[in-house]
C-alpha cells in the first residue's frame, strides 16, 4: 500500500465503501449510559440506513466507527434524477442531520450547550479487499485497544456478535462474511488480530 497522504474528508460517492468516524470535542463523552448507545443506534437506523448499507460499527465512550457502502440514488425514493454533485451534497446533509439530531437530544438530556462532535466528520474510502478485512478487525477490536474489555464478545456496542450470530439484523452480514472463507475464518482472523505494514495510516481516533 502506498504511503500517500490519506484524504480523511473524501467526497461521498454512490456505490463506494467508507470508514466513517468521529469523536466528541475535548474531554466530553458521546455515550454516558446504555440508553445513550441505544439512542445513537436508533439515529443510525433513522438517518444512515436509508442511504447506506452498514457493514460494521463500534461505539465507545468518546468516539465511534462505521464502515458502510453508499447506496445508489435509484435505491432511494425520490432521488432517481439527482446529479452526482447534488447527491454528494445531499449525503453530507444527511450526515449533518444525523450528528445534529443526536447532539440536540444529548445536550437536552445533560443540560449542556455547544458542539458535541468534531467537524467535519472523517471519512476514508475503502479501496481494496485487504483494507476491508483489516478495517473490520480494527473496528471490532477498538474496545480492546482502548482497554475497555479483554474479549471481543464482552463489548455490547459493536457489530462483532451480530455478524457471528444468525439472528435477524439490518447489518449487511452476508456481504461482510463474503470477504472471509467462513464464519470460523472471520472468528480466527479477529482472534489472531492480523495486521499489515502500512495500514496503520488509516487508523485514527
């Protein structure tokens, strides 16, 4: 993988996969209770799922990671005749509404004012299969990396347990597992914590 500078605020393009992430400003937390985590996931369902397929996610107290594929305009009612530039601007507005909606409810609940998230939110295009599988692993291991748990399955607010289960989900589980030989391969890949020199440039908080 080349050592080129990574664009962390890339244009959102239909059909492409992105690592989307953001964190709280200063020493603030995004999630203080289980209810906060659940509320954020509901905001994802409301704002993000209509425009993107979700592959993986992880929420920890002061930041979150999502991996998603932007849907084609034809898959979204009312957007069939939109131009590429208009669609990109529409997507930025959707994400802006997502962050604003959670921020307003959080601020009201905790009697605070001002910005909650850094701006602009970060997004990096996932351009190859190696990056895809390494990023899935990185996102799921984030709670271990930050010393919150010792086992992947101990953290409630990631997609790891959902992907290895057979319960109904709105995650694109089939697509994620298609990058691995089997669920066992998916499990072992995470347990072995496979890495690749140079990929760390994509990893950021």
